[in-house]
C-alpha cells in the first residue's frame, strides 16, 4: 500500500539534533520505523553505503542504485524511500540546514540558503570519479568513525566541522543551475495535500477540500497527484486508510467494525471488500496471520 509520510527527526527537540542511523538490512539503530517507506523531512540527509547495494527511490525520478562506498545527498523536503538489500548496510546522517550557517547574519547564511533552494538541487550522488567526490566520501567515513567517540567533549564540534567541509566542497564544485531538476511547485503542493489527508483521513474529504488547502483548482490538484504519484487523491486516501486499518488490526484489540469507522469507512462491508482487494485477506484473517 502506497504511503508517503512526513518523517520527524527523533532528535529534533534536543540541543544537538543530529541523527545518525546505522542500518543493516531492514533494521535501523536507533529504531526508526519510518525509514523504509516513502517519506520527506525538513532536514538534510547524507547516506553512505558500507556494504552491498542500497536503492534510493526519489519521487519523480528513476530509482538510483548505490553500491558500496558510494553516497548520496538528499535535499530537505524531497520525498524519498531507502531500500537496502538483505545484506546491505549503510549510515544515514540527518541534520538541519542551520548547522551549516554559523550564526545569524553570517555571510554563510545566504550562501547556504541560496545553494539549497536551487530549484534543481534535489539530490547528488557521490562516487570515486573525481578528487572532490573522493574527499566527501572520506569525510563521511570520518563521520562514521566519530560515532565511536560520542562521549568526547569535542564530538559535536567535530561533526559540525566535517559537515561544513562537505558543503564547502559542494559549493566549490557544483553549479545547481546547470543540473536537470523537477518543478518544486508540485512538491510543495503534494506535501500540503498529503499533510491534510494524514490529519483528516478519518473525516469525509472532498477534492474541493484538498484543492482549497493549496489554493489551486480541483483539476490542478488531480494533475499534481497524477504527475508525482500516478494515482488519484481518492485512491491515495483509500490506501492511507487501509494502512491505518492494517496497523490497528495487528496492534489493537478493537473490533473490525470499530476499526472501519475509526479510519473513515462508514460501511463495514465496503471496508472489508477494499481491504481484501488490497491485501488478499479479509480483516479477520489478516489479524491472525
């Protein structure tokens, strides 16, 4: 079932909101259940593949396969999904862009903001094809090693220094205006639509409700969904409701009828038909799998 979520940095409310995920196969340390589904977040992300192959699906792009010792930068607010092979392992570094801006009114503030806001800088892949990319890969490995010294007093300062080194290399070697990219207007709109659905899925949602949220026409709303998700808003809403129902069937003792109503279905029989069509199982059989 297709689902795109707004993933939250589990360290967002700490003094140093720097999240490093060490992933082996389908298991992440620390535990972060949202990383396997399509998601976006308000932070920047760097991923370094340590072993085997990792597939990156970015909304609107063809899948990218990263091999061992390759890496990728994913800009904030870009919907993506990370799918490692069973034998793969990788490190993911997630952090806010203000880490790179030094201080309020710093010259670096505009430099970083302008660089990251380029309409065509959605992602960058790093391999060993150039000297500067090799340097970035080396810095990412240094960031991996720093995780073994988190108790050191200089840990956070070293992290900030290394991240700034990476983005200095990027700005010296990348010209975003020369790169092919997607129209981010659609990205902004789809986030508005999905955020509304995720907050109101239990209610009756019309196409007019969604269009009004983004101040666009109903036809533009439909076009945006077809362009990025290749589905209608109604089908996305159904998928989202069925995902919620599947989770409740596995993790609660609520009745099927109560679950159907809780996730937005008025008729239990209709819910049962749709659930079986999506999963191949009736709600009761799915609960006891």
